C-alpha cells in the first residue's frame, strides 16, 4: 500500500522518484513510529478501522 501511495504522489507532483526507495523509507518511518508508541498507534488503527472501509488485495471489503 505504501508503494502505491508513493507512486501516486510521484505522478501527481510530476516528480520522477524511485517509488520502491521512497516506499521503503516510508515503511521504515511507520515501523519506528509503531515501536515508539505502540498503544497510541493501535488505538488510532482501531478508530480508523471503525471509520473507513478497507479493500484488501483480493478486492473484498475488510471490516
């Protein structure tokens, strides 16, 4: 998902970037944030799961 967001951002801004590299950097930042404050991250995740619909790779909705 992160690579897709980075690639979309790259196209939208007209910048030629390496989506794989930026995706790896973004994933590293998320992992560091989760380690730093796991309880806060989990609470945020639970709120977002209640608020938004998520579509998985198979195209089915996750709840």
